[in-house]
């Protein structure tokens, strides 16, 4: 796929194909659901397991998408599957993995506005997806049953059905609200504090901080590129951890 092509497919939150991944996800969910004060304290070793890496690679390949700042494509990953898997595993085990800057592009909206998309490299998308596989079951246990966005097995249309049902049973008021630039303004310090309420593994927390704070490389209309620091807030669109970050902050703070 050419580096300048853009797709807007959503992260696929389908059930894992790997029995080992599913088993751990089920255990994490059950522990979190059973005890609201429970914290996951040993996740980093699971992050490095080949079945988790390959599950994440499969999802990233299925989601397709453009290349990041390094120009490396999902097709290239597919062509050298085992080598790619082993390189990521080695970097994670040695704790030498460092995320690359996020490539930002601007997409015109139908209403005349501009939507900015952040595109991590394929390698970074895989690492973020592994985090999703591990963290999603934990945070899922905290989400409200009537929360529909970005959740596995739930659709936004179900929210409409829920409202219709409430109206049928006598409710008379519907409140519509929109949070302006919500993901762009998520505060890192507050987000990390909330995550620490469920995760005490220092290596995982350090990795999340690295991912959150990578700079953004933006290309202007004149073709010139500029690097924008990303130190305190904001989760660029298309990051795999965006749904969890956004939903978790909204659930606890919003």
C-alpha cells in the first residue's frame, strides 16, 4: 500500500482466535469484575508472549491502514511474519523498544472542516494492540452496561434502541451532548492516575507513558514537515489505545 493512502477502519475488537489469549483475557476480566480494588500486577511477561504478539499482528494486518513515518507497510509485515514477530519480542524482552513519532495527516470532513489522523508505524500499532488485548478485559469490567462506544460486542445503534425502549416505558427526556476535542485534550497525568487504579505493573505503566508522549510529525500544505512535542495531553486518532483511554477517562471523570 502506498504511504500516502489513508483508510479510516476501526480497530477490530473481535474475540481472540488464540485459546491462550482468550483464557488470560477471561481471567483478567473475572478478577477485575469480582473485586473493584484488584490490580493487575504482572502483565509485562504476557506482553512478550508470542501468541499475544501474533494475535496483535493479525489484527493490525486485518485493519490494514497506511504506513507510519518509516514507510513500513502491513504487507511487508505479512511477508516476513516470523522475523517481525521475533524482532518485536526481542525488543520487548530486552526493554529496548521505543515507539516512533506519529505521522499526522489532515482529512477533509463533509462539513468543510478538517480531521487530523495520527498514524503510528506498523510496529507501534502491534505493540499498542498487545496492550489493548491485555488491558481491555480489565477496564471492560468497570464500564457501564449502557456505554456503547468502542466496546467489543456493542454497537452505537444499540444506544438508539436503548433510548427508544426508555421512551416506550415512559421516559420523556433525551439529552444530547458532544465533547469538543475530547481525545485531543485527555490529560496524561489524570489518565495515568486512573490506569494505576487497575494496573500496578511498573513496566506496563512505563510503556504506556512512552506511547503517550511520542512526538507528532505533521506535513504542511507546502510539503514541509514539522515535529510537534506531545508531553501533557491528547491521544491522536488511530492509536490503538485511544478507545480504552477515552472510554476509561469518560467513565471515571466525565
